[in-house]
C-alpha cells in the first residue's frame, strides 16, 4: 500500500454518536492507482445522491450514505443481509490534490476520483541530443 | 504427518481465525443471527411478504436491469442470473479489491406459488426488488365459522 491512502481510520477514531437507530455497515471498496489519479469504487446499494455525504476534513475523507428501511410493515421471510447506513473513512496523504476530488454515484456504486498533485505525477524527461 | 511439528503459534493462529469467523458470522452484515450458518449464495437475498405479494430484494450495485435475467419457473422458483463487470483497466495498480465480480446465478425456492405473468421488477440505486403476486390458492383465507 502506498502512502497516498495511508490507512483506513474507521477503527481508530470514534465518529460522532448517532441519533438514529439504524445499523451501520462498512461498504466494500476497490482502490485503483493510475499515473495521474487514484480511483475508488465503493458499493453503496440503496443510497441516492441526496442521501450521500462525502466530507473532507483534517486529511480524512468520510463517506456516509444513509439508507432508509425498505421493508417496513411487512412480514420478513428470509434475511440474508442487513439494511442500514454505510460509513467509511479514508486518510488521504499529501500527494492528493484535495481541491480536485470528484465523485459520482450510479446504480449504487460510488466512483471517487482523487487526482494526484503535480509534484508526484510521473514525468517523462526529455533528453536533448546535441 | 511425519513432517508436522506441533507449534503453539499455529494452534493459537487457527484458534484466533476460528474465533474471528465465528464473530463475523454472528455480527457481520451477511451472517445470520438466527443461528443458521453458512455463506448465502450470491447475491444475498431478502424476502418479505404482505397479504397479496412476495417481495424479493437483492443488492446488485453497479448493474443495469438489462444485465439481469430473471425467471420464474414452476410457480415457486425464482432464478436470477447476471454478470458484474470489473471497472478499471490494466494501466494501473490495484491497492484494494474488496468488491466481487463475475457471473452469478442463483435459484431460490419461494414460500408461495406466484403468478408468473404478473411479476414486476424494479431496479433503483443498485437495489433490485421483484414483486411477485401470490396465486389465489396461496393467499390466506378467512374461514367463516357459522354458528348454529
């Protein structure tokens, strides 16, 4: 793991206490590094754009998707997964241009683009011949 | 057996991983708290009902309704087929790969006979919900008790 994303901080910090009685799950994420950016894909099924909060503060990127209960008032026959909010935090290293972080949400998948700063982008050095 | 040596470290490790998986099973998202063990097939499915319909729900983030094949066979069998494609290209490095990809197929036995012609499905924010109307024979009936 490079130091671009140093670690996941979910276990080290105590997030603000919640006021809603809704279970919270850690969403699954893929992290892919390209020459000029880092791409994060996260599974957030059931989260709409208006219920998704992405905050960047103190070098931490926090993803919180709120999910409303979907099967209330009915009789449950089989439950293989729980429905609840999604929460995850990533620590972002110095080499990310945090001003330019962008995010899109489609069909329950969040795509985060974290562009690298100019200083860490690989550069090809032109060799001049006499 | 001949080459196996007892090591307290190995023993401790396997004990720890056993404990870990037990805890995951009990408290994890995909475990079943009701004591039924085992990993469900993919995709995990929730089923609930009201008087007239069965609702089958599966989380399939990143898929389109067109990528899915949904069939009802024999009135009480639901089959779900599809493929989740992997994003990204080869021009980079993976740091983390927690999400799964590939083809899947799952058949679930439904607790009621359903009317296969009236099945509806909707797909929103990566959550598939299939609404299956129960056959009349499967609906609860109120039995009138006549008093003499």
